[in-house]
C-alpha cells in the first residue's frame, strides 16, 4: 500500500521538476547591437554650431581647442518594453597617456581606462536606439599615446570599448565588448584571453572623461539621435 502511494508522488514531483526546468528564461528587456553596428568616429563641430561668437585665442592649437575633432561613440541597443523608465550606461574606453621623459629620457606611455556614464529615461520600445558618449579634442590628443596620429586607432576600432547597462536599477547581464569575439584584442589587450582588461591593475581610470551629448557643442543639434536624457 505504501509503495503504491510513493510511486504516484514521485511521478507527480518528477512532473513538477520537468515543468520547472522546461520553462524558458524570460527574455531581457535590453539587448546590445552587434559590433559592426557601432558608430565611432572623429568628428568636427558642425558649422552651424561652431560658427559665430568669439574666436579662439590666437595661437591656440587647432588639435586641442574646442574646434578640433571630437571622438564620438554611438553604441546600438534595443528594448522590448513599451516604455522603459530608466536605463543607465557606463562606458570603458582603452587609452594611453604620454609620460614625458626627464633629463633626456625617452617619453613613455601608461595605460588608462577612460570612463563616462549617461542615463536615459522613458525609453520607448525600439530595435535600434543609440547610447552616445564623446571624448573632447584635448582629451583625444592627450590619451592617444605616443604613436603619431594615434587617435585614429579609436575610429579604426583597434582599441577596446566596453559598455555596461543598468535597467531600472538592475544590472543587465549582457554587455557590449568591441573586441570580445577575438581571441586577443588588436592592441594586445582585451579579447577572449583578456576579458577584464578594463579592471587591469596596470590601468589608471580616467573617471568622467567621456561626456554625454548635453555637455558638448553637439547639443542640442543632435538631441533627436538619443533617448531622453535624465538630469543628474
């Protein structure tokens, strides 16, 4: 009699377990686009924004003045919900700062991780939004390293870029990693062999070096490109 009771109970329990394991994992609200859809380039301030007003000081270096080229980074992402109240993005960008040699010594460079954060609110459902950050001309010049024209390594996608997201206070499991599909990043850092390059003990973090669009001359001309910004 006892055996007859145990068998049905085991079958019932087994059925519950099977149902539990068979349930599909809930699809995340936010997903990043593929690296090929990343838009990253060195751009000048539009004439309609940069023209007029007072001129730059005489003798100002065109590379480092506000008239110089900005590094613009637009990372694609998609959302499923009709409206997502708040999404926060944190960017990590590989860079190198020149250390000037003293008393005839050669200049060297040190590894830096440039960071910045941007938060959007009331993001509507969409298959291709952009999270954008900017590196000002003087900072682009400063962190391009010793290589002549080294700033082009960013726009040619040779440097590492990682972007993490927080959806309504909860960290999103997926992240954007420009070099993540490679065994090794093009700069020698990153890739599958070095996924935590942005946490390297060799790196110095440049907090807040990357800027959201509302802290650049591209605002408000290009405000339509991004979801609604949340004020700090």
